[in-house]
C-alpha cells in the first residue's frame, strides 16, 4: 500500500527529458488538464464544471487522499490512510484496529485528535511574480533567497486575504509556481472502519500485488461548530459498476515522482539515498518484529509503525528495481543524450541551457558527501522517538516565530503555524517502552556513524545507547500535552531555561542540524532548482508542456481505463470478488495474514459472492494517491484507490501502461460489505442519497 | 587603582533619594553642568566654550579615560589603563612591562592591536522620543521592548547620518535618554610607557592609599591614514603647578556609582553580589600567585590578570565596607523613609510613585534567586578563558547579525559591530597554559555549583575539570586570527558546522545563557528601569535635578579643590615629591613592591627632588576615571587621575569630602621624569608646545 509514510524528499525532484506522454501516463494539474488527449483518445470533453466539481470533492488527507461521498461531510479514504487516527483512538482495552468501528448514530462518531483535512479551493499562477524576484546576476543561492521572500509574502498575503491556507507549489523544478488555496478542517470524526485483518488481508506478502482482496476503506465525517458540514460538492455513488476498458479518473495527492530527473539525480538515488533507506527499513523491521514478540500489547503497539516500515520498504525496493534495471537506465541515458544533443545544435540555446546537466550532477556529488550526516541530524534519523520530534518542533517553533516571516525555516512560516500548533497539542497515545526501543536503535546507529562528533560524545558520555535512551525517555515530561502547551506559550524563554532532557537534546543538535540544512539548501537545493528550471524551460522550448510536472504532494488528476494485463503469460482479470477472497483464505487455511475476521466468516452466506471487491485500471498513481476516489465519466464514485501492483513501482521513474496498474476497492464491493457484513444500512442510505 | 576591569553591572543603578549635592560631590553631565554651584562656591563662570574644549580634549579609553595633550594626536592616560596594550605588544623576549618603552621617533611608535579610542562630539536629548514609545497600559517588559526599538532605530539613524558612532545613554535609571555621538579612532600607537615598577610603585599594598609615589602614565598617539591626527582641542600643559585649595576639574568616564540606589538594591549588592565576587577574586588571586611562582615567564603572563584582580578585589572590598557600615546604611534608610513619607502625603503623588520601592525590592529578591546561574552562564564565570569569549562572540555575532537591528542583543546592534569585529580580529598574545589554568578553576566552580545541570554533565562526561579544560584549549583553533576571521566571513553556517570544541561549548551553553539573560531583562531589569524612573521623577518633582545621575561609563565632569585631609589625627599633605619616593624605597630597602627601576636609581642625582610627583583633590571620581585629565580654571592639564584613597571607596554609595580624595600624577612631576630620567626631550617639547 502506498500511503506516504515518509514525505519523500521533494528536493530530489528536478527535470530531465522524456518523450512526451503516451499511453495513460500523467499526474495532471487541475489547471492544466489533458483536454486534447482525453478528447482524442477517449472522446471525452472535460469541462471546467466537471473539473471544479471533482476538485472540490477531493480531500487532502495528511500526505494522502480522500473524497466527499455525501452532502453531510462524509469522507471516504483508505483504512491505511486513516490508520493513524484509528490507532490514536485505540487503547489497550479498546483496540479499534482489531475490532473495527461503526458509529450507528452521529453521537457515537469519535473525534480524531490532531487531524486536519483540507480541500483545494483555488489555484493561481504566480510564476511571473516569483521569478520576477530573480536578477540575472544573482548566484543560485541569492536567487533562491529572493524567490523565497516573494513566496512567503504571497503566501502570507493570500492566507490573510482569502482566509484560506495558501501555499505556493514549485512545479517543473522551479520553472512554474502556482498558489494553492485550501479550506482547512480540524474537527474530523471516525464513522466507520473495518477490522485490520480484512483491510489489510494478505498483509505484507500481498502488498503491492494483484489480484487482491482488501476492504481497505474508512469513513470519517467533517464537522464545524459541532455540526456536520454541508459538502455540496460530493461524489454520487456509482451503483452500476465498471466495464472493461471503461474510462476512469483518479483525483488525489501523489507525493513524489522522478520522471523528469536527470540521470545524475537518478544515480544519486540508486547509489546513495535508496541503499541507505532500504538498509534502515530492513533493520527497523527486524527489530520491531522482535519487539512485537514480547506479547500481545507489544504487538499492538508495533503494528502501526511496522506496517509503515514494511510498506515503505517494499515501495522503495520497487523504485530501486527500476533504477537497477540496466535497460531502463540505458533508455534514460539515451533520451537524455538526445535532448542534450538537440540543445547543443543551436549555440544560443546551448549557452542558455547546456551546462545545466553537469551542474546538477555536481550538486548531487556534493550532496552525496554529507547525505548521511544530513539524514541523521536534520533528517532526525539519529533520534527516532516521537519525543524528539516534539522537542525539536517546540525548540524551532520558538526560535522561528521570533523571526520575520520570510526569514524562517519554511515549515514555520505563518501559513503553516496553525497546523503545527494543533499537531503538537494533540492528545495521542505514545508508548514509552517502544520509544526507548526505537531511540536505542537509532542512537546505536548514530554512535556508529558519528561517534567522533563532539555532540555525540557529550550525549553518550561513555554510556551505552540504551541507558542514554532510557534516561531521556524517563526524564522528559513532553508526554503531557499540557507541558507541550506550556512551551508553546512560554516561547524561547521557556525552551532556553527548560530542564527537560529531550528539549536539551534538541537544543544540543540544533546547530549542526541547521548547519547541514543550510549547506544542503546552498549547495544542493538551489543548484537543483536553478538547473532543473533551466532544463524544464529547454523542454518547454523544444516540446511544449505536453509532459505534466512531477508529483508534488498536491492535487492531480490521472486517467486510464479499467484493464487486464498479462503476467507470466497469464491474463489477470480486472476485478476480484468476495468469492475470490474466501477462496484465498481457504487456500491458506485462514492462517495470518490470510485470516478473515469473524464478521466476514459469519456473513458469508448472506453475501452475493460474485460482487466485485477490488479492481484495477491503468490510471497513473504513486504513494500519496492512497484514498483517491476513482471516478467514471459521469463523475461518480466508482472505487477508492489503495495500491499499485509491483510493476507500478519503477513507474516512479518511467511509466508504462503495459503492466502498470492502480488497485482499487470497488464501489459495489463497499456497498455489499456495508450492507451484508456490517449491517450499516444508515450509512449505505447516506451514500446512496436515500433518506 | 581604579581601572574599570569588569564593567560593573550597570543594571544595578537605579535611584533613591539623597539630600541634594553638597560639598564637591557630583559626576556631572557636560550638557547639564553645575554652573550655579561653581559660580556660588568658587566664583567660576563655566562657559560653553570652556566645556566644549574640555569635552573634545577628553578621550574614552575602553572603560577608562585619557586626554589630548598636543595638537598632533598625542594622548595621555595611565600606565594601568594602557597596560592591556603594553602587554599585547610584549613577548617573552620583549617585556615592555618590565623595561618601559619610548619611541624617540614617530617611526618607532608601536601600533597597539585591537585598540579603539573615541571622542564625544555631541550630545542630544532624546528623552521625549524614547519615552514616547511607551504606552500607559504596557507592562514593564513591553515598555522596555518598545523603548528598545526606538533606541536602536535612533542609534542606527544617527550613526548613519552623522558618520559618528551613536549610542543612547540611559540616565537617572530610565527617566532621561541622551544620544552620544563619538568619533572613533582605531590606529593607536604606543609612544611612551615607564617601567611597571615605578608605574605601580607600592603595588597592591599601596593601591587605594595615599600618600602615593606612582608614575602611572602612558602616552599614545592617534593616527589616521598613517599620519598623526590634528587634535586642535588639546590641553595645554600647566607648568606653574597647583596651590592648596585651588579649584580643579576632572573630565573622564566614571563607570558606575550607586548613590541613587534604593536600600533594597544596596542590600542586594551587600548580601548577594559583592560577597560572591569578593570570594571569587580572593580565590583567583591565590591561584594566579601560585601560577606566577612556576617561573619568570609564568609570572610575566600572570602579571596583567593579577593586577586586575587585586585592583578589583580591593575596590570591591572598599565598596562593601560602605554597605557594611551600619551608620551609613541607617542614614540611607532614614533618608529613603523621609522621601517615601513625603510622597505619601499627597494621594495623587502616592498613587503615581508610592509602589516603586516595593516593586524594586521584589525585583532584587527575584534576581537573588538566579544571580549565581546568571553569573556563571551569561556572565561567563563558568568558562574563564579568552577563547570562550571569542567563541561566544563569534557564535552570537553570527546569530544576531541575521536578525533585524532592533531585535538583537544590544551589544550586537549595528552601532557596535565595527568595534566587535575589530576586537575579534586583533592579534593579541594568549598563553595556552594560563588559559588551561584559568579555565580549570572556573570549570571546577561550575561543576560544584551546577554539576546537576544537563549541559554541565555533558561537558564533563565524568572527567576532571583539568582534562576538560586541556581538551578544549588543545582542540580550539581560535588562537589563529585568520581562523577567527573565517568565522566572521562564514556566518551562521560556519559556526553551525564548526568542529572547534570551543565553538561547540559556546553553542552548548548559549541557550541557557540567553534564557537567563532574558529572564533577567524581564524580571529584574525592566522592573528596575520602570521603578527607578518613577523614583527619579518623584525626586525631580520634589527636588529638581540638583543631584547628577549615577555614573554610566560616559563622559562626566567633576570639580573640587586641591586639599589635605586628616587621618588618625594627622594632616596628610596634598602633594608628594620625588624625595618622598626615594625615602619610601629606602625605608623598605628597595624590596618589592618598593623596588625602583634602574632608570630612577641612576637619575636620582639629576632630579630636582622637591618636584611634586602625586597630589590629591576633592573632585569626585570612581573606577573608569583612571586617566582623566585634571584641569585648572584655565583649562590646562595639571595632572592625570589614577586612583582614589581608601576612604573614597564607600563613596560609590555616599560621597563625603571630609576624607574622600582622588589621587593624581602631577603635571610637574611628569615633566621632571620625562626630562631627567627618560631623556625624552622631544616629547617634553611637544607637551610644552616648543618646536
């Protein structure tokens, strides 16, 4: 499954050249839709009304996606997208992951702590304003600072004027800037979630595979002033199903793709970034599995993090498989060379764009030199505990708030503050034994890699990592939300005079972390933006904007068809059914991860077993698209995207519709389960618009 | 001697009531001179021209004083004021402290590293502008911040407009604000200094005593563009001497007095501040004496610091003797009570001013609670090494420069930056063995007092203080001025990614230091200013401005007469002579500290032995006045102030002209020694205006 657990480094996104979009490729901007392709290939005339309706029915769900499915603020997403909220609402004695949840009345709906959903209201092209801040004689760093000032001013102005949270999205690696304005909702309540066993049936072995049999959905409802909101732009339910080759759309928030990266950037990922992260996931998975073996409650605590790690690990291995594919890389190299050759033909064009590739390569080379340090300090990999995250946020928030808006670290600008302060105050469960376990591991890594550094020596003082971790976790008072609130109120003074060991730790490593970040921004990011933008402009010049920009965690539209594919000579059907689910469980004798929850076993006789449960389509997607509504021509909700098959992973870099498929829960399957298994008739009525 | 070694906390200056000035008390403002007193008591009509001439001939010499004594930029001050420069120009093989120095030609004059002299050009009353920033509903902290914004804006504006370094001086504890504009000189060269033996004849035993026999002078010359400046406002030489009861003036930079402090503030000094500093000086003196015993070169290295500590120790004990004097404190209490009673009589006056004393007392009580921590961290007492000072300056300079001018720590505002950057780049000797010695001692104190703090634990990591000190000093590269320069250029990035252990130490303790400073400013300083200003305004209302403000390290004029006093029933003569000097040396058989340098011994027969060497007068002075020219009615240089007698020390709090005397080197004695002992005829000709 492809919930974006780690916000994968957006900075690695820059541009290189591919041949223009073919097949059903593309994560398209809502304000630059693929109208002509849709018209030509599918005879579908996409209208502004259709687009606006879908945009306003689409929901940004942290780093993932969702949609409105009733006029009363009902929101549908994946179980694995809502999992954080479900775990936060669970305790040792009320394990909603295990039992599932259904609020038969609105009064029973459970408010999820610290949650925030947003809906994109408007997009404004501010490219001219942002790029207008650059002067030709500026260095890459100066240009980045100049743009940054304009960006933060525009964001602040728009946020204040429109009363909408406004952020500027950097597209095509800094050659386009669009201002996105969001309405933000913070009262989000859990309405329905199935048992983890059926939401994630097949577990890690079946993750990123197809055929699939997962009931990976969860429903929330958005409230304002203690009343469900009026969500007039919601998706009506498709009850008539989908045919093979039928045109469908997915509307969601793909996190990050690298299709326009240069070869050097891909090599950086292949040789530096991915090997490190894969090894780290492997080690942490093994450790968390051991932790879970200590007992049932330990297993419950480890379930969420373990899912996240296994999911990311499988995805990253999949991405890496693309980069390790020599044919794919050779193709990429050839295309890049062809583009560079084309540029070299005209001396003026060469002067303008020619050096960009080499300068980008140099930036990657520089980054490789301090990538590990960056990851351990600024990335926080050396201090894996939620408490460190809290402490760093409190320390930095206090420091940044005392600066002018446009000089702050970007995540602490005014536009983002309500979100941060809400999150830091949210009451969510945290398990000290698990925190010690995680922190010990990361400190061990830190000492192995950076034991020679003064800060690390100070922190360890000759003690083993476990003792250090235990002291830090036992000493911190940040578990108490009131304590966190008091730091928010107390500002820098409270932070500076804190005696909390976790705050002290955050203060201890903040200088070197900030230093590495600054170095990264100066030596890597600014060069990536400058040269990435150059390459993009060269591409526009030579080929126009037929290729959509790489994903940026913002709303995109993709299209495709419901379609089988051939694997090992076998044609894979485009839907699975409830019958297939029961068959698969039987084949594995109901042993984990093919164990069915009692609700499914008990209701088997009532279910219409040939009802479609999951289905596939060619529409382009990647991590972050989890929870995206899949929509037919009429704009009806036809399913919810929850995964891609294993062949879709290399599509992070090169898309092909031959075998690449997104995997959805079918709208008919959802109705069948809600009706027959969960007896959720009021919910079904709401989805179908029946009173 | 009263060179201001430690800039004694200016914040402890606030107001209380004394009866109006009587006798010759007063460190008067040049823009609010005691004209009527001078007229009434001495029939001296002080003119604007006289004042302006003296002001422009007076020099600010670090925390002390000096004056122009020729039209070619020649500056006279004390040897102990110039001592830092003399030591910086000395090496193991060229010990100018021992040998003295005389540049027979201008080419031989030695440029002193990092030195900065300034001359006050203009004073502007900006009280209305500064206080106009306050609003009645502001808390003390808000008011302080509002004033601060105006102050830094005015300073910046004036510095830029006038091309003069401009700083605002807070007078009468925040009830008056004057803008001082200085011309700053940075090319300062050593012209003449005598041997330490005669400059500080009598050493610590005779320090702060009288009769005295010290040749405590040094001459520098100010250059600009490699040429001596044209100093048209210089003091002509008084060759005709001084008579008993003759009116004289001292013009200099008294550092800090506490005559307008409330009883609570004096009690804070008596019970909290002075006991701590006295104990610290005692311990450090003992240690430095031990260090000096290791050998001749060790003694040479320890000489400067030891002088400073002994000087401060004796002064502080003298101040404390005033506070421990029960009669003096009872008088003070009675006066304060009478003032408060007078205020209580009118309900409106009482409402406006009545609470100020209790609120001040509360602020002192609060400060007592964290005074020690403040001293060790923000005060730097825990890290006694010049390297820590450099590291902290580099760390803070980088951090503060990235903030808007008016939000910086006040010493890092634009107006002060040239001075700081010059000082940090200056090439001055630093002795690692002495640094380890001092740092070890302070770390031992730190651990004893604050060993429980996380930062301290980290720093020690279980090791003894000496090992920690050795590692820090051996590891730092800050000895190299080029390294310091590179941090200046590299800014925050260089600091954050530094691997220098001293920079790391400064970063480690900076948060808690800043926290304590902020706490001090919020809980103590702002209350002192607010309530001190209230008490001052009450005083203005009841008694006008007949009492000058307490000293603030800025230019002041005091007056008095050359006058004997009676001690133990014995009348003390108002001058001493060369004869007296030789007699005293003989009495102690020329043993240290009564050892005469060879130059004096050899020249004895040539000297006119009844020439006055030192003399005394009643004019008010305190630490910082060292180097002040003492001037007769005609405005002639008649001597240089270098000390006060022991009876003058309690005058920090209560002045009396009964026994309180300032001690000077006589202008005739200076001529005699330069001519007969040092054969410095060209210099004498320059002083006398002969070609």
